[in-house]
């Protein structure tokens, strides 16, 4: 066995032992008094309404996906802003094209009504 991988192996062993230990401690010392109130699904403090298998509008998922897409834009803009000067004019043009494509996508979803909340 090569010694440079010992730290990785030790990390994997610790990462496996800790959750198992937590589960064993909870199973050994945790309370075991089931009740009707404890078995109800918890929904942010609100009383349960309807079944757990209720259907959601596609708008919820579309809004979440759009948020992720436009949030990831910031992940690419931040390192570019830090390295703006060394990249020069070519880096600026590339980022301008990137932002223009995202802006076109935003205009598209806006015109389709995906951002309208009813």
C-alpha cells in the first residue's frame, strides 16, 4: 500500500464510522414513544392539508429550474470579474457573449410567461 493514500483511507474510514456511531447512539438511547402526533408529516409548522401525494403545478418546478440557471451565471461571473484585467479584450468579449445568451434566455422565458405567478 502506498503511504500517500493513507490519509484518504483514514478519511473514508472516519466518514463511515461517524454516521454509523450516530445511528447506534440514537437507536440505543433515543425515545421510543410513538404517537399519532409524531407520525403526522411535518410541513413547516402548518397543519397538514390534503394528502402527501398532491399534485403541484409545473410552474413551481419551472421557477426552481430558472432560478438555478440564472444563479449559476453568478458562479461564472465572479471568477471572470476577479481576472478581468489579465484576460484583456478577448475575455471581455467572451463574457459579453455569455451574458447576451443568458439575457436572450431571460427574454424568451419572460415572453413565454414563465415568470408570471398567478
